[in-house]
């Protein structure tokens, strides 16, 4: 998969996250931990992650460090597990420090 497509998906998600209206929820995350957010459809999982991404930008990161990939994006229809290395390469190209992955 081309790096240009992946960069475009990431850029579009950043733009969306910056402008989307988010209802603040009382969800606590521990620092230096990895999370998988699960739940039924339409319960707000993505918006919890959008809020977390915004919080990273406010408190410790730059938008260049936020790598949010919506795997339901039609442009990623051909994405297979072998392409994850491309995603990591793109993140290293566009991130100013340590990439923070959301998806």
C-alpha cells in the first residue's frame, strides 16, 4: 500500500478530530499503558479515543505525533497485516517525536 494513501488517511483523521464535537466522559487512563477500547456499536468508543488524542496534544504531544487510522476508511480496503510495516514507516516520517497510535 502506498505511503501517500496512509498519510492522507492520517491527515484526514487529524482534521476531523480537531473539529468534531466531543461530550466529555469520565474515563481514566493510566500513563504509559496500552489500551483496547471495546463496546457495542455506537456507544462512543471512537469519541473516547478522539478526546484522548486531543488531550495528548494539549498536555504532551504535537499533532504530528498523533497517528490515528480509521481501518473502516475505504482507501484502506486493501490493508492487510503485512502493510503494518508501511504504517510504522509513515508514522516515523511524519511524527516529530514518538508516534502515538490510535485506530
